[in-house]
């Protein structure tokens, strides 16, 4: 198996004329591998992580550093302000412009929905009006997840993770805005932006215990590099349930800043949440990316 710890071996197996898509759980080394490929073979590193689009979070979401961005061009990182909504459809629209630009793309991220939409297509769903999104935000914030699930159409409810508030909210918003279930819209899926033949598709696979150690070490490094200061800067605008506020660790650090928990407890909660997120990522990749080339995460 190829390994992130040996980027030279991974790169030697790639056709420099084709795009590269890199999936993998958080903290598995995707970004470093993407940068190595782009720096050595050429290409533009493109973000496929729904948390790394927000302009307010560089440290907390482990976005590429300024030094990384100087080593190779990067796109779709930190370009969305917190007062905007952002969906997989928005990301795919921006990806369409990049694909049409003719450059070789090295797309890396852990948001499986983004990568699946890129390679399998995504139904064009009409935008959700702000008033419906505001109703959904308030409903979910008041503990209405179970009621929101019950309000979904059966076809959509049977095909999404009903424990994921973001997925449930999106499905409810579409139904409320259009009168049609999200599953019905998805049945009208157009061709993918990047077909299988046009890209090398890599999925980083990580040992659970080893990845857990990397996650803990990375969050400690985030704290050392100013993650708490990032959250402090956003505290006056803090809106629980807002898309930008879903960055892992943000709510925990807000609780610390407000005196509800210690920094150590906030750190531990964030690490546990990150490990749970990595588990859900691995489940997605195993279920939907079985034909991607496996790459072992670095030790």
C-alpha cells in the first residue's frame, strides 16, 4: 500500500496530466500530501473540507499555513465570511469554475459529501429562502431534532443520517422551501464534474488508535498556535447552530471563555468530538469510496 509517510512513492504513481482527489479522516495527513503533489508535479491545491471554507477559522480548522500557501497555489480555503450561508451546491459551483479553468487540481478534504458530489454528480436544488433557514436554525437550537426528523418525507428520511443535525436540517429546509423531498431532487442528478477517468482518486486509511493520538496532538498544537484567540475574537458574534459555529472545538472553547468549563475540559471535549467525526468520515469512505486507491496514513 502507498503511504502518506512516503509522498515520493505516492507521487511516482501519479499521472501529472490528471487531477488528483484525496479523501481521508481529519488529521490523517491529506493536506500535506496534496501540497507535496502540487509542489513536485504542479497543480492547484483545492479545499474539499466544509469547515475550512470559513474566513474566521484558520487555526481551529487546521487550514494550510501561509507558508503552505506560498509553496503552491491554494483555492477555496477561508473564503466564506460568517454572515453567509454555504452549501455543497455552492462548493460544486466554485469547483465547476476551477475545472473549467484548465489547471490541474489536487483536491483534498474530509467532507465525503463534497467529494461524492464531485465524482458522482449533485442534483440542482433550488436555494432555500433565508426565512426558512432562520426557522430551521431556531427549531434545531430549541431541541427540535426529533420533530424535524418526523416532518421529513419518508423517502428522504430513509436515506440520510438522522443523527446528523446538519443533514436533517438541510432535508427539512428543502422540503419546506420546494414542497419536494431532497431525495426526489437527488434523483435528477447531472453528470459529475470530474469523471473517474480524469483523476487519480486516493483515500487515506488510518489506524484508529494511531489517528486518535494524532488528533489529540493536533488539537494541543492548535491551542498553542492561537485557537483560543480565534474563538475569543468571534465570541461577540457567537451564534449557536450557525454553520460557521459548527467548527469542532469552537463551542467548547466558548464555554471555557464564558467560565462554564476549564480549558482542560474544553480540550478534552473537542478531542472526543473530533474522534467521533473521524469515525463518521471513515464510515462514509468505506461505504462510498471502495474503488479509490488506499493510502496509509503517516505513523
